[in-house]
């Protein structure tokens, strides 16, 4: 009888543990593809060496909307020609600036079109509350793209928005985010 | 230890139980639900900076400033430009749809050469070389047609034709030509404009000023402002329309006979006690109108009662700053004598070249030396020319170039116009769209669309003051198109015809300089305006007076009242896809258009609602359905222009019929201008 009991319990435990391990460790590796930014943008060089502020590139427009990722127009002031010896900078100048082609930066937190997010309404928060602290990175973090949904792994889910709104006393009415 | 059946089931059960403590199931369900919203055909928002960029709208007969809203540099909507004197924040139905036309399925996406019954794609280099060769071959035997009276591209095209030795530069029909000729009959010289804003009584004789005529957006703003000032707007015409919907009153008047009414009112005013005998030309004018247009005769021709005519005369005489706007319901078709009738009424009221009256604007400065003078070009009558070519009375041009116009669709005597175009040796269209003329052309060199090119406009017809607008491109060409002005200069150089300019921008800058306007300021959206009006030496008619030709009522035919509704399109563009939803249930039935007659007329003809009918005139035939509408005079049929396209796209092709086919024109002997505002048609069951 004891032998019979171990024949049931042990495989169950093995299956349970294996499933949990595969679910937490293997499943994400299958679900997300890894991508790198088209150009390895070195924030440290710009922030520390050139003393640039975040707002120099990630600025609010006059109408309060947020410019988000910079375009070539922001960069050509300095990078019309190659400035240094970084091969990525040279590639940016030759493949994008000179070809008048915009870099398709990967947005770690890009929300779906049906979500209206206003940066200016959240300007009191620290950027790193939601975004990776790229200002201290020479290489942007890996971008994990969900193979099913197509969104970034770091795209904030609705419950996260609601949780923060609830904690800060902001409205959680539908129309606040869904216009 | 072997894995027996029981152990395997336990293993699987453990795996399933374990999966419940992982994100596999829950995350997969969530992501699949998101995946179902990500079909590739679902439009995506484009994010970026939102700007409003000044631009020009020339889709109708008017040319006025608009503002184009762009997101990340991409135009998404057009709105009125509050800073532009001809918009004042207003926009017409075509302007509202203008951005969407940028991506219209009927855009010509690259140069095309006729290949049998279809076209083959060619490069711009090939197209320019081909046209340069044709120009050289044709020599002076060439002609040009332009639908843009205001822009400098017309000057460049006319200059090219002139440099080659030809004087065959033509505009599409409009009211600028008869108005200029009418002014000349009164001793004046210049462009005719109307200071509606400062008038305190506006009599619209056929002019659908609040729907489709003149500077539509500006007219609407003037009307809006007039409400607080107690200014009266009176519309005279054969049917209710957009203008009558808001005007203070509508006076029904037989189609095309509004100028007769003007002379009838003039006869009443001339007969008042005031001594005008010292006015140049007054004596003969007064004698003419009182002899030729006694009240009872005017009543008979126009259908307007004697009391109404005298009442109008009284109101005009007492108004202080009255203004009479004379036009055909469709904005074209009146002869010079007919427009002069309305102009003489303004003269009699002392409302010419004065604040709140008719203004005489200076002609645009000529910067392309070889181009025809605008005044001379307006005197060249396109309808008569093409009819003569079709009849064999004149040699067909070896080369015909068409810019900003669709003569194979939007001309009276249409069959002859099409025959003449067909007889031309080589036809080049610069249309941005596959219109009927482009479809007939041998070569299409697609002009970049309005928002993709530098363009300008000098004082469109009706402007109350001289004005000049320059608009820079809002966006780079979406397709492989080029601005016609630059293409023409390039081709002229290849054909060794020196027009004096290397780029179209230089032409515009030269015009701005000649006017004393600041090019850079205008590109930013500030229109140049002037308050300088050339002095005139006017008289009440300097040419022999004559009675106006009016088609006789015969009891068998109806007066045709063609109407222009800008939402449906214009002589230049077919209905924009964006506007198809604006077509009402009472304007179309399936693919058939409605024509409007009143119940009494329908009864006389034995017709009832929705009957399929055939309209026929000496010009041609049209098919339609009957709609009974009591806002139409007896023995009158209202038919919409702008339908019945055979080219363009699925949004306009085969919808309704082309009413231009019914417009049979005759020629005014004294001026050589065509007139087609008093066409009569038979209406019978189809």
C-alpha cells in the first residue's frame, strides 16, 4: 500500500514542481522575444559628459503634449556629422540623418491607442516611477516584446494605473483614460 | 521504478495543478484578448506634434486661406483661417474635405503616357523630354486651358504658350470674364469685387452667395456679422437653396431672368424725381430701360409681381449702402450684358467703387512677360473656341495643355468640347486626379496636390479688396508628383523657351515684390491686402444698349436651373470621398440623382415622385428621378451640377448624370463671350 502511495504522490510532486519551474522560468522565455534599440543610445555620455537635461530631448510641447522620443530634428544640431568614435553614432549619422530617416525607437511603456495618457498630468512623479532609469545607462535595456500581444513587457497594465490613481486620490472613472 | 498508468496520471495532474500557480494560463488568456484587438487592418494613431499650418484652398471657384492641422507633419484636417480676409475662420464644404483628397483613390500617382486605351507609367525625365519635344514640334499651334484664375502657374503656362507664339490661352468659364466685360461697357477697367461687409442691404440676384458663389466663407461671415447690424439679405432666384434657407427673404424669379429684373428695378428708380440728367449716359440709359423694360414686361418675363419690383426699388433707394450681386445660380453662364444690367443698377444707386458697394480691383501684376494679360485672357472664350474646333471652323491645336481644369466634364456644349479635345494632336493634363480630361489625355504629368506645393492666389472673383496669398507646402508629395509650375519651367527650358525664371518660387517672389508684399510673411499665413482701388471714369453704359436675350416660354419646355452644391464638388473636383455621407436622401436615389420640380409642374407633365425622367435640351440629355419640391417656381426644373462623372473613383463615378450636357451655349455677338444661363429643357418619362 505504501508503495502504491508513493507511486501517486511522487509523480504528482514532480509534475507540480516541473510545471511551476517551467511556468515561471521557461514560459516568459517563450512568450517574449528580445530586441535591442536600433541604435545603442548612450544616455551617460549625453547626461554626464554633455550636461544635457532630460528635457532637452524629452520635452513638453507648447500645447502641453509630450514629445516623447526625440526625432532627428533634435539630434542633427550636433550629429549632422559624426562627432566621436562610437560606431553606433557613426551608423546613426550615415543610416538615419543622412538618409533623412527617423529612428524607430522602441518604447518600453507605449500604451495602446485606446489609452489616453497625459505626461503633463503626471509631471510631479519621478520619471523612473514608470520608466527604466536609462539616464544612468550607456546601453539601453533589452526590449522584451510579447509575441502574442505585440506590446512591451514593461507596458503598464490597467490595474497598475488604477492602483496608483486610487492611492493618490485621482479618479478611476473610465473616461479619465479612455476618451 | 517504472511509470505506470497511475503514476503518469499523477504526474499530469501535478503538472496541471502546478500550472495554476504560474502565469501561463492567466497571462496567455490576457494576451490572447489583446491579440484579438491587433488586427493589421485596424488603423493606428500617429503620434507627434500637433500644428496648424497655413494653406490655400482652390477646390471651388474661390481661393482662400485655410489652416491645415498636422500631427507629426501629416495633415489630418483643414479648418478656416481666422487671419485670412477671405476665410475669417470659415471654410467651405470642399475645403473641409480637402485633406482627405490628399489620399484620394483617384490621385494620379506618377506620370503616365497613353498606351492604347490605357496608360503606362513613365518617369518624370521621359515625360518632360516628351513634352519638350511636342512643344518644339507644335510651334505656335498650341493652346492652354486653366481653371485657376488666381495663381501664377497659369501665368507660367500662358507664358510658355505665348513664348511659342500662340495667343490661345483660355480660362474655364466663370463670372470674372463677363463681369470684366460688363465693367468695360460702363467705362471701367479692372477686376470686379463686392464689399459685402460694409453694405447695409444686399440684393442677391441669382447669386447663391451663402452657398456656392464668390468668396463663400467670407460671404458667410459677412452675413453672420450682419445679423446684429440689421442688414437685410434678399435672394432672388428660381428655387430655394442654401442662401434662401437663411436669407431674410426669397423672391421667386424665373431662372436666368434676374438681370431683366435688375433692369426693371432700374427703370423704376430712373423714373423717380431725383435729377440725374447730368450723369454721363443717364439719359439714354433711362430712356432704354423705361422703353424696353416697362413694369408689365418685366413681370411677364421674371414672374415677379409689380408690387415686389417697386418695393425692391424703394428698399434699395432708401437703404443708404445697398449692394446688388448679379450672378447665375450656378456661378457661370451669364453674358456680359446680363452682368452689366446688375452693374448698372449699382451705378444708378451710386454704389460702384465705393465702400459697401462694387469695388474695382487692379489687375494682378504681370511677372511672366510672355504670358497673356489676364484681361485679354478673360476675353478669350473657351466654349466658343472648342465649339469652333469641333465644327471644323478652326484648326485643332497640335498641343493642348490643361491645368487645374476639367474641360471634358465641366463645359457647356460638352459634346463639342469633348470632340475638340479629341481632335487635338497631343493633350497634356497636369491634373492631380484622374478626371475626365486626364482620362482623355495623351500624357498626364500629375501636379502635386494643393498641400504638397507652393501656390499663390491673387484676388479671386468677388474679393472686396485686393489681396494676395502665398502658401508653402504642408507636406512633401505623397506620391511621385511634381508641382506643375516647376515642371513647366523645366520643360520650357528644355524646349529652349526662356520664360525668365528658373523656379516657380522665383515667379511667386517676383509677383509678391511687384505688389509690395512680403513673401516670408505670406508663407507664414498673413495674406497681403490693399486698400488701393484704381480710379474709374464710369458712365451708365458706353456701348449700344440692347435688350437681353431670354428664352421664350413655349409651354412645352421648362427653364433649367442648374445649381452648384459645393459638398458635391465643383468644376474642378468630383465629390470628395469624405463628403459622400453628406448626400441627402432627397438628393440621390441609389445611383440616380433627383431633379426638383413643384407639384403643379409635375401634374402638367404627368409626373410623380421618384419617376425616372429624361431631361433634354439642344445640348444633350440627362437622366434623373423626379422629386416634388414646392420651393421651385412653376415651369422650372432644378438640377445639380457635379454628378455623373465617368472617371475619378468609385465614390463619384456613375453617380447621377452630368448636367453640363444640358447646357447649350450661344455667343454674345458684341463680346464674343458664351452665355448659357437661360437654357430650356424638355422633361419626359424615361
